[in-house]
């Protein structure tokens, strides 16, 4: 098939790009040239900024596609632009939304595609819902061939999955474990979460491409495995050959003490909730879909890769110092309470 991705080199999309290239599809990536050295030889890059609508329209003149995949649309105005650009150019438009848009707090820990999209805690998630609403309106009123895909916590070989981290990514937490320092974990670490390796996610996504039954539908794509945050952090420490020294802090306390990190959105609005995803809708169209990389295996692979690639070891001293301050403040508060 002839496919265009808007983006195509990010955490979620790179694995899909590699899988389609291996399959032999005619694949184009429209982006500003990031990670091009990592792309398979048969992938074509259209160097453009999607926000420059006139330039993109000119570069795509005369081209049509079996599928267009949008990976970097976050607000409705961007999808309105995409509709203008692609309404007459594709047989299918796959939009990457987010499973974080599902109801928080959830009425049930079992999440299906029928779970309401209601997240009062995270603007990011509300914007994703608004994008979905706009696209479904275009489908219902104009026949725009949209498919919506909702990933949950998807990771790749460059960063370990975490609940609490700074703006610099995961390395600083990895480094704290290596240095024997306490690591902040939200809650008591017992809530269940779902982490999906991007290579597993790619198999589900590719299975939806070109399927007419996927048009006008929404699907989440995750592993069927649910693991506790204690198990996730423990797997990181085990992969490092180090002891995990967890320091448990409630999500609300983290939100109050770390406003610069928006833990209200990322924790209360997402990761602090126990959720288990029912992937039966996806499997009804992609019956051979099976996530094969376990949490421990994926984390071990990722840790090994990060340690052997210094370019992924991005220090975040501000976050490191913030962790130390939070722990110091809470320890002093405990001491005061014990003395009283």
C-alpha cells in the first residue's frame, strides 16, 4: 500500500515505520527530518513542517494514499488543517489519540472503547477527546474515512517507563537507582498499570491499515499484561543489578509539591489509576495480534540499550534536586509528628 505518516519517527511511530518498511509498503514520512539516519532505506522523507499548510499542500500536489497516519495532532485546529489537506487524498486517516482520555477516576478498572472520555484532570487528554470529536463529526457529516487509535503507556528503546520523572526524561531516575539514592514512587506502588513496547503496538496498528471495518471506529492498542508500579520499578533496578530504594509519596502530595511537572494530569489524570485494557475489539479485526514483550523483558532491553548509548543519558539535575528536597521535607515532617 501507499502510506503517508505525519511524523513517523517518534516513540510510537518509529516501530510502525520499521514494520511497514520491512513489509515492503510504499511509505512516506512528512516531517522536519528528525532521526532520518535511523530510517530503513526504502522509506521516503518529505521534508516539511506540517504547520506550514501551503507548503505541505504544494509538496503533496498530485499524490494520493491508501492511508494517512497522524501522530502529532494534539489540538482540534491541527486536525482541521489535516482535514483540509487530506480529505481528497486518502482512503483512510488514522489518528493517534490517547487512552488517557478515558474517564478519570474510572468507574471500572476494565477499560473498553465504550468507556466514556471524561478526564477533568488533564488538559492534554481533553484536547485529544476534542480532536476525536471533530474527526468523528467529519466522518458522520462528510464521510471522512477516519480510524482512531488510543495508545496507553507505550515506550521504546530510548527511555524506561516511569510514573514520576522530570522534564528531562527517564535517565535521572535510572541514575538515582544506580547511585543507591531513594526513588519516588506515587502512592504505595501497588496500583496496576499497562506498559506496551512500541514493537508490539506496531503490530496492532498495522493490522488496522486498509481494513474498511476500521473506518469510523476507535480502538485502543495495548498489551494484555497488567503490572504494579512496584514491579515496574523493581524490574528497572534488577536490570541495573542494583537494589531499589522506593520512597512512596501520594499523587496529591506530588501534585502539590511539584507543580512544574503537572503531576495532577500525568498521575491523578492517568497513571495513578488501576486500569486493565480489554483489547477484544482490536482482536476482532486483527485476530493474530498478540503483545509478546513482557514488562521485565522490555525494561531489560531498554536499560541495556540506554547504558550502551550515552546520547540517551540526559541528566536532569533540577529534577534530581527536587526529589532530594521532597524526601527531606517529608522526612522532617515525619520526625516532627513522631516527636509530637
